[in-house]
C-alpha cells in the first residue's frame, strides 16, 4: 500500500511530504519530497550586498536564527581578513548557546508532542519565551534578530541584560529536570524511542550526518571543539555522545547539550571582556550615530556602506559552525565586488532527510513520527 505522509500532517514538521510504501504497517520504502519551501535563497544572495544578504540567514533554520547569521558573518570576515574584538566574540558565543537551548526546547518538546507527551511542550515554551525576550532586548527582534554582522555585532548589550540572563540560567536546570522527570525514565517514552531509528557509526559518517545525528552514534565530532571559532577556544565544555545510535540516545544527547550550553553561558558571563563590539574600520562596519553627528567623513562612510556595500577581496572559503541540528556551513566565493559571486549553504537537515529511507526501513508507520522528530527537521534550511 502507498500512502502520503504530509505535507499537512501535524507531525510532518512544516512541509515534509513522505511517500511511504507499506506492507501491513511496516515501511518498505520512504521517499521524501522536498522543495515545497524553496525560495531560491542562494540565488537571491548573489544579487544582494553582503549586508543585505544577512537577513536571509535568519529565515533558513528559523528556530536557531543567530547561529545561521554567525556562519555567514564568519565567512565574510575570513575573506576580509579581519579579526573582531574579544567582547564581540563572547557576545556571539553566548547568544549562540542561548539559541541552541531555544532550538532544543523546540525540538525535544515537539518530538514529545508527536509521540504523545503534551505536558513538557507547555512547560518549556514558557522558558523559550524568556529567551525570545533576551533576543528582543539585544537586537530589537524576537526571532529574525539580524544581530550578528560581519565585523562584530549590531549593538552592545543593554544594561541589566547579563544579570537577567544569569538569573534565568540559574533557574533553568530545574526546568530541564522537570522535563526529564516526565520523559527520561517513562516506560512509554522509552518503548517508543529505544531501538528505533538506529544509525550505526560508519553509516552516519558515510551519509554525511553531523550534530546529534552523528554524536548519538558514538562519534565525538563537534565543530566547536574540532575547529573553534569566536570564543569557543576560551570556554570549557563536554561533548555528549551516545552508544547505540537510536532515537533515545539522540534525545539524551540533546538534553545534555542544553546543560553544556548553560555551562558555556556561565563562562561567557563571567569572562565577558569590556571594549568595542565592532572592528574599527568604517569600510566594513557603519560608524556610530554619535560619530555621524560630528564628522562629515563618518556620514560619507555610512552612506557608502549602505548604498554600495563592502567590497570583499576575491577569494573563496568554507566556514562551518556547530548549529543545533548539525554542521551548518557557508561556502562563499567573492569576486572583488560588494555582492557575493556564489554562496552555497550546507544545511545539516538536508543530509539527514536524504537518508530517511535507510533509517526508517522496516520500521512501523508509528515509528516514522519518532524518527522525524529525532532528526529535528526545519524546512527553511532543507529547501532553502
């Protein structure tokens, strides 16, 4: 029997359409149909300046926005050959980890909701709302922050924000414990996840998996450790790995990642240096408003920056970051103008979805929901 799973199924996570071939309730073939959310992002970026291209990255994986911006900003900075101030690095790192927690709250609780556990969703979304508030106070926007920019960050942290983040971070472990009390030892939750969607270590490597989909299979690969960027070489944290590579291992990895992210946030708050939040080069970042009121040159720089953009020297680079869903990479080719010649986006969810047939083969149809939930798919980045 052939059935369509999605795109209007509540567990399809947006616009996923799976063509399933069944024998009874057992899946013999799963073919994903992609492209329903394709917006030609990579092509659009080629017709925008480096500054104008940045907001597109918020709208790729729209659950972990600032980390997408970070990848593009790092790639642009690499081509420009600039090093941003230490304070900007720590602010980026702190908000990357807040974004990671925000993503895992969404991923874990909707996964639980799909499987049948409704309570954690309502508990944890209260905490996610607080994270949106931190984003809004720093950038002015709850979701599409447009905060991490080539050359640093858009604005300095407002007074009192670091204290409020600390107060939230002190209380949040208790909320993780509450969620674990309901799920981790629950025999129904365990029976729905243990030995479901097993990905062996060698297969995960062969298929190009990354993030929790790779670490859940026992491979300790994390871009933040292997190729540190921003302030990750100045903070200490552990990389949780699984043993079996099933849905339950991946769930445990994500829960532990939230605790490790809190650890990094504490260190960022304690080590936060003073100083500038942007490079002191008005060809790369716009001058401050106060400077424009006093200096004609600053006003000219500001006008040229937003009308003509930043002229990036010719070259090409690939910059990966450890996004909550896996390795999010930007391959950027510059031709000396103010617009990228080519910008390829490596979305982790694309590789994971491509192998859903192999992961779900000979599983029950009810288990597909658990497998999709554990892949943590967002179609903004899959379809681009």
